[in-house]
C-alpha cells in the first residue's frame, strides 16, 4: 500500500484504446494534459486512492529476459528520462491494444502519469501510473437558458474508482521493480495482469501467506465439507485464521499438529497439499512469515456458513474457533430420518 500525502503529478496524458476484434482503433493525444487547479485536485486522489489499501505487489515477468517485458522497458525509460513521454505513452497504448485478444475486451480511455513523492513503506519514490477507464457514468448537467434552468444528460468518468490501474515504482528488490495493480472491472483476469503487464507474485511473505490460506480454503471446500460436514469445515477455517493471527511465523508441521486431531485428517491434508501444488504450479513453503495485510484481506473471503437443504443457513464467527465445538451440536433424528443441529445460547442478539 502507498500514502499519497505528498504525492504529485509532473506529466499526464490521455489516449483512447480500441479493440482489434471489433474494428475500433486507438486515438492518440499529441501533448500532455494541462490541468487547471480544480481538475488536478480531483485527478490526483482519483488515480492514487485505490492503491492505499493494496496489500499485494508484483514483479515483472518474461519467459526469456525480464528486460524484454514491454511495460518494464517503457517504465524504465520514463523513470530514467521523461523527454519522450508522449511517444512512449503511445507505445504503452499500442501494447495494450495488442492484448485485446477477444471481442469482450472493452475499449476505453487510458491515462498515463509520472508521479513523484509517493510513500511506499518507509521511503518516498517516483512511479509510473497506467490507468484504463472502461465504464462511463451518466450524470445531469444543469444550464440557464431564457431565464429558466434546464437539464441535459451527459456521460463521463465517475471519480469514485478507476476500472484498471497499475503503479510501477522506481524501487526494486532482487526480483525487480515493485508493481502494484488494481482491477475493479475484472471480467478477464488474464487480460490486465498476465497479458498486458505480465507480472508475477514475488517470493515473499505476502505470496506465501496468500498461497497457504487459499489452499486451506480450497481444502475446506473439496475435502472437509464433503467428508466431515459444514460444521467441521467452518471449524477448520476458523482455526486456520486463529493460527495465523496468533503466530508471526507459520510452520507447516506445527500447523498440522494444532489444527487436526486425527492422523487420518493430517494425511488427507498432506495429500491435498501435493495435488494443489501440482495443479497450481506453486510451492507451498514449510515455514514462512505471516503477512498481516494479506491475512486481513484473505479473511474477508472466508465464508464460515453451514448451508442446509431445508433453506436454513447457520453462520459461524470466523474469529471464534471454539464456538462451533462448544455451542453447536450435530445429531441424527431417527423418527424424522434427518440430521439436525442443536444451538446453545443465552440471549438472542
């Protein structure tokens, strides 16, 4: 995540990108935007606000040589010397155009900026921003004519959030430049991240935390729920979240010892872990630091609900891993020939 308190824009340009599948073409500006004060004061937070809550970051990727990654190359040129800003910005739009490999890829406005004094972690840095606005909103415009006010409907860019955007920071580690990305119009997950930016997750605590929790979530759906039921599934997820909250470092062996009570379940988890790694082409580390930012984000995706075929749902608190075992009892009614849950409580909330 970044802070934009002291951030500024030195250059900014707007082009339009088409789609080669529906015969729409790119349209280019020949000079940078010249903001008035009001437009600038709206534009700066509009472009940077989404990155204030981004926990994950990326690094550029290429199958042969990272220097051949197009956006990495263009960003490096602009960060070193912005004298060719307009021409390079056109190259970026042309590269985006070439990634429109289906008719569903939307046309739109592309804004490219050079930012200064963006705070990332404990230092300030410059950055290249690339933003694509795909959706326009209708709004009313009032005007005075013949001593009476009238209204017309116009269409423009809403200032709430950008559809797609990335920040390429002038900061790097051993894996390359740090890239932040947002996609609020994620109709094609491969288009922006894989095809246009061609980025990957770095080998850091953010990625390790994300990989492990996502694996646990899939294990709960594909193994725990079918074999042991919704209560055990939710209990497993709540214990997983609690383990990550209580430990700064995750050790897989310790995790299995604390989460699972039976050796058979541990074996199921180990077998699933191997399959998951092969299917997703990743390696789950046996020990890694916990990223609190990623944990918070992943926790929001975890649904601890027991859905019953009688149109009843029981929602469990993911932050209370012991509540399910203590206050929820599962049984079988011989007379009705149906399973049941018994819930214990003191007062209704």
